[in-house]
């Protein structure tokens, strides 16, 4: 099984969303081990990771699931790749590339942990449908065409049947579509209303959401930000819970105050239960010359973000948080195609374990709260 392809699953953020502006203060002086969670006798939310592995080997995949089993009580299977549209539309056999990948993941289900299943309707640019395995997308006049609805319902139903998740994120980072292809937004909402209703009729107790990016809601770079924010917030507040994708370094946030401003913005806008479906933060400097990008980072800053996230999760009664990758993936990155290496660097140092297996400062923070 080729796990190198999974990098494409998270190559979803347009570079326009990354800000190089940094906050003035640096939190490194505050990087001390302390029982910051001591006032709470127990933890009220679940903690977990995605199943992103750090090497293109079966051994690293197996180790990732083992790590999650020992260091989490929830985890995420993130299906953000291709959709076998032709098979679903024409009742043809599913591609073996697809079924082999799903079978492999299902064989590793961690029965002791809760599972959140994230499925993407949209492509990596978040401006159209995800491609089929031959690179094509189905013809449509509107996103909510009946043929698209029927095919996506079959796709989601198949995945839910396979994984039997506790939570379903039925589409990923949907506010990016409003930002990148606003003419398709209303069609998208009609499509998703119909697909969700059909899924809920089959699985009436399943808790369903669509994820939104906080980094492209807080301080969003669009022509009319207030209207954009209101539209996304009003839509998000119709969901069973609000699933958040947040990478604070994309907005140049690197202090406790800056992190809290983004959290406060979220809490002021959202009136449904919140879950962080994917998040992480840099532990090293990030430099990508081809993007003219340099963002400072260090382990203390990463630790402070994680502490801020955990405190907010406790005080605001989040359902769960998913840290995107438990371990840096330098070895996997070395195997990326040249055209993907610069993009792949963006999340390279965001694990709480170093690429050589050494625990970072944030790992101690994680363990402290997990064991509450």
C-alpha cells in the first residue's frame, strides 16, 4: 500500500491564506514545564490524532496506529483524496486503489477509541469537485445535480458502512469554496442538505458536520469580510456540531494572546458544540524560498498553542480535538515528488514527536492532560 499519496490529502490550503505578518511578542521565555491544567480535576473532551504516518512504509503506518491507541481516546480517518465518480454513477466496480486503501484503514480500526470520519467532496484547491481516479470530474450543470447527489450519497454511505464512525464530517473546509468559487456556494448548500438528509435517514443517530477553516474565517482576506463571516457562521450554526480546521501559523499567530483572539472570535460566533477536526502548530522555523515565505517557530511556541487549545477545549466544552500529525514526517517528505516538496514543508515540523522519535515539549503537555 502506497502511503506517499496521502500527502495530497492535506495539500488543501491556498498560499493566499498564509500571512507572513508575525506578532511582536515571542513566547519562548514562558516555555517552562508546569501543571497548567491543575485547576481541573478531570478532562471533559476527547483528544486524538489523524492517522498520518511519517514514512512511506507499512511499519510507520502500524506504529502510527499503535501510538494513537496508547496516546489518544479518539482519532481521525481523513479521506480527502479522490472520489470514484464513474463507478458510483455507472454502477461499475470500484477502483482497487480506492478499495485497497479503505480496506487497509478498516483493518486497523482502533476499537478502544472513538472515531471521527472526515470525507471531502471538494478538490485540493477547494473550488470544485474532487477528481476521479483518472483525473476527471463528472459533467454537471450545477453542483446539486441529481447525478452528483446520488453519487456522493453512495460514496459517503459506503465509507460510513466501512468505518462505522462516532462522528461524520461529510465535507471538509467548506468555507474555502465560498472564498474560492462563490458562484457555486448556494448549489453546494442545496447538494449537502439533500445528501445529509439521506445519510441521516439511514443513520439517524450519527452526529454530522462539515468542517470550516478558522484561519480563513478569522481575519479572512475577501472583498466583503463581514458578509463572508456572517454567511459561514450562519451556515455552521445549522450543523449538529461545528468542526474546525485551524493552523494558526497560516495567520502569523505565535503568542498566547494571538491564539486566544482567534479562539474568542470563534466562541463569539458559534452557538453549537465545537470540535477541532484538525489542527497543529510549528515547532521549527519554516522557510520556503519559492513562496517567499519565512515563519519563525519553536517548540515553546508549539507548546503554548497546544496549552491554549486544551484550556479552551475544557472551558468551552469542545467535543474533541485532533492534532493533525503525531510525528514530524521528514523521511516521507524526502520521497515527495519535486513539485510537491515546497508545499509539503508547510506542516513538516508540526508533530509532537520529532522525526527521530524524540518527544517534544508539547508531548509532555499532551500526556499531562490526556491522563486527567
